């Protein structure tokens, strides 16, 4: 028997996560200068990082000979969310805390429920824990909460929900979401992934952390990779009951968050002016992109995130023609949407460059 055949079957069943194409890779492949490439594929903040975070980052360089101390960031997250530090779990990006949740609650003989067109890490983390996957068909690209509730089995231990969802940008109204959690057995964990929470229009946004005392089976995950602009530092967190957080911390790797990420994230939480500016820039950019898609007659899914999915027909061909023009967007065929592409909202200049290239590509 071959060596790799000795690996666990659930591990061999995993399809590796495919990130957005890096700028440097396209430069190598196409011979295009790096500074002439526009990347709108990975939902990064086009404004960069908070100025306060940058200052903190520079100061933290002098501490790199020391092991990290995550006390300040946990305290800052606790203050920001009005929760105790015993409810906070830090991760090397929110993907890390998603993996921790799966490791704590999933195993062979247990099942997990998630929606079609949902974030690829949910089945990846679940499979790595050996769980059975139950993918529920989406309703017009959105989570079908009633169908997900009906999909729950006696051995189901975890349900994944993204709000807003990536890559579709769809949004679940909070009353529906709360009613869904209330309808579930108490021993089924609900993971509410709020990576794009800060991009939801203020009039629609609700602080779901107030549900935590009522629902001990609720885990909320958030990230500093999106609106805070710290994707390259890999820092995120989960909020849960003290008991669940304790279990997650038992399987968490020691020092899973580095000094630079901890310092930058702590400062970024204190820079809500930058968050507001990023939010406003995103709404303006969304309006610009939507107007362009409508001009070209391309269907799109209304989005509450910092990206939008649009139907390109021959998505692979359109994507290839965009790449030749130095514009990187995200194909989402791997999400069961072969005719669609997802584009991140960039600066006004980046958005205009994308629309010009798209007009030639279609």
C-alpha cells in the first residue's frame, strides 16, 4: 500500500482551499509589472490598515524576541463587545478559530450542517475532524434556515452560518436568525461567522453578542482581516460561553497569535474612525460597481459585504481576459457557481479599472 494511502480517509477527501491569485503570481505568469496589476479577489480593504495599527506595528517590532502576551487584545475585544475576557478566544485569523470549534465538537460519527454556496472552510474544517457533511441547498443563493433546521440529525453537533455570506454576499435578517437558533436542540452548536459584520449598513446591523447569555450553544467569530485591513497579519477571534471558550483554548496552539498581529489588532479596535471611513468607501464603491454591472446587463446578487458576485456566463473565459489586462477577480466555480465571478470593492480608481477591463472582457 502506498504511503499516502495510510493517511486518514477524511483527510484525503479534503479539497485544499484555493486563495485568490496573488499579484506576484500574475506578474510572473503574464509578464505584467506588479504596480500595474489590480487585485480585487480576496476581499481586502483597499484603504490598507488603520494608521493607529501601523504605528503600533512599528513599535511592536522591538518585542519580537519575546513570546506573545495576548492579554491586551483579549481585554480590548472584551471591552469592545461588553463581554468578559473568559468568553474570548483568539486565533491566527478567524479561520483558526473555525478550525478550533470543529476540533472540539466534531469527530467521526458526528455530522455538521452548512449551506450550499457557503464559505469553503466550513466543510474543510469539518472533514479534517472526520465529521459527516450535510450540505443544504441554498434558496436563491442564501441560507435556507428552515431546510437547515430540518437537516439536523440526532448526531448533528454543529451548524455553520455566515452572515453576510461569502461568496454570495447574502444577508439573513436577525429576527429570522434568532428564531432559527431558538428552534434547535441545546446540544447543537451554532457558529455565526461575522467576518463581514462591519460592512452591513448601520440601519440593518444588530449586535448579536447580546444573544450569548441566552444561547450557550452560540459561537460568534469575527476577523481583523477585512474592514480592519490586517489580512497579512492573520488575527481573528471567537466569542462564546466561558465553558465553550475554555474547551477551544484547550486545543488552541500556544502563542497562536504573534506579537505584531496582537499589537496591530489592539490598536485597530481603538480606531473606529478608520472603520467608519472604510465602511463609507465600501458603500460608495459598491454603488459604482453595481452601476457598471447594470450598464453591461450582467446579473448580480445584492451584497452586504465588501464584494459582489455577478453572472458572467463564460466566467472562466471572462476571468482569463481580465487577467490578461492585469485585473484579478475571484472565480467561484468551486462554490457551485460556475457562471459567476466575485469582485472585491476597491478604491474608486481600482473599480473604474475593473469596469473598463470588464467591458472589454465581456
